[in-house]
């Protein structure tokens, strides 16, 4: 496992990829968990060269407190990655990614990824930050395939738009959300929860499954499904619901009726943790849970 910090070294290394075969890339913000490990293992199995990056992207945070509070443990992350047979771990420094005088950002001007929330993953700051860092990382690493977990649906929608609009030659591989035994989606900040908050957090997946049950019962009205999900979440007083959204799984645009490819999205704040989750109906009894 080779660890690279320097941007010039990463660029020079990437120039040699062509002779080695296809490159699978997993961009992360660190504090890795089993979900990240699954992505890296898939990249290793499906490509000749596997690369993971660890970089807490400062420009996608609206508030400095959120950036400061974001968990970091590089030695722990590198230990986990050492068990995956990953070839390269790219750990760039913020002062190199965004040097003094940096002023060129990538900003999606349309907003299929936007949701009804005043801050967080529905904001233009988040969209600009994700679009900018993924463009820079793709330029530096030059992957053939980039791997993402389905949990981060808004991030994926932004990346899809950037890849499409800027004609970036990279394929996107989206793997299912990795969950704990009670259905809670794994997240880097789950450990911040108290026992009470952790128990309450289970309602988010239960709400998604309530939406699924309605579709399985032939309900096709998005508003009816959203209401049922909201009604369930508000039974947990420590859960502050940000939004529930029924939308197209690729564009995140609203839908008038439930068709195959429809996604149910949910986001909430529980204590200090912002949760996002989703499931996708593929038609019939086929669900991406």
C-alpha cells in the first residue's frame, strides 16, 4: 500500500496507469467504516489498480464548526485500508488542494440535487464544494471507474452532472448502502450518538420501509407516501426531520407518480449528527435497500 501526500507525485503516478490496466477510485473524507471498505474491496476486485483518497473537503461545509467537528483518525483509516489490498492511498493536504489565491470553483447552475432544506447537503455551498473537489480528484488520480455508496445520493447526482457536463472520462459504480443490523446506514459520525439518539435513529429506515410497504401495496401517489414517512418520523421527539422526498433516482427531480427508478430520500438531524438515507424501487419486488 503506497501512501501519497504530494499532488505532483500523484500526478506523476497517474501518468503511468495506462500500462498497468484499469484504475478504480474510492474518494472518501476519512473516518472509514465497513461501507468504505466494501467500496475499496470492489475497486480492488474489479480493476487492476485500486486507489482510495482521504480528504476532508473544507469548501463543502457551510459552517466552520461542522468542519472542525468532523471526525478524523488517519492512522485508524490507514490500518483499515491495509486490510483491503488497496494499491494507493492519496492523502492530499488542504493547502495544496486549495492554495493561496485559489479562486476557480465548479458550480452546477441547475439544481436537481437540491432539497427543501436551508443548509447541509441541499445547499449551493455543498454542491459547489463537491463538484470542485471531485473534478480536482479526477484530474489528479485519473481513474477509469469511481466508486460511491448509494447512501450519498445527492453527492452522486452532483458527480453525475459534473461528469456529464464536463465530459470527464470516468465511469461511476454505485454500490448498495451498507447498514447495521437494525437497518441504520453506516456513517462516519454515527459514534457521536447517545444511546437514546441511536435508538431513535432507527426510525429513519423504518420510515423508508413504510414507503416501500405502500408501493408494494400498489400506492403510487408520492404525496401519500411522503406523508406516511413524515408521520412515522415525527413520533420520535429527538429526531429533527429536514426533509422527505420522493424523486427520480438519477436526477433527484420530483415525480408525479411512482414508477420504476423512483427513490425515497430522507434526512434528519439527531443530536450532533446529520443523517441521510434512501431506497430505490426498481419495479415489481425489486428494491435497492
